[in-house]
C-alpha cells in the first residue's frame, strides 16, 4: 500500500522530489522498526513487539479505509484534480 500511495499521491510537477523525500522517510521508519525491535523485545517480552506492531497496523488499516481515495482506473491528472481540487 505504501509504495502505491507514494507513486500516486503527489502532483506531477513535484512528483520526483516529493517521492524521493517520502521514500527516504519510509526507509528511516524501517530503520527505526528494525533497530527498536530488540529493545522492545527486552522491555515487552518475546511477543510484546508483535502485539504493538499489530496494533499499529490495525490503526493504519482504519486510516487507509477512511482517508485514502480509490485510484483504480483513474489517470494521474484525474487523481491530482481529485486530491487538490484544481
């Protein structure tokens, strides 16, 4: 979902730069996830981090369900108009 959203959400005129920034932020989040796991496992127990990550994923699911528009069958220009209103 994340990679599809990154490729579709930004207007054409800023897509290259904005996608680059979003991808760097995504890899930063991966870094935090991977290196925080051992610390969380020590503090929350063996299964604790997985419950925490499952809760975060559940929140993400509800966010996507409520806030992300359907893009199937639409051109990039139609999406830009839908998102920006211009």
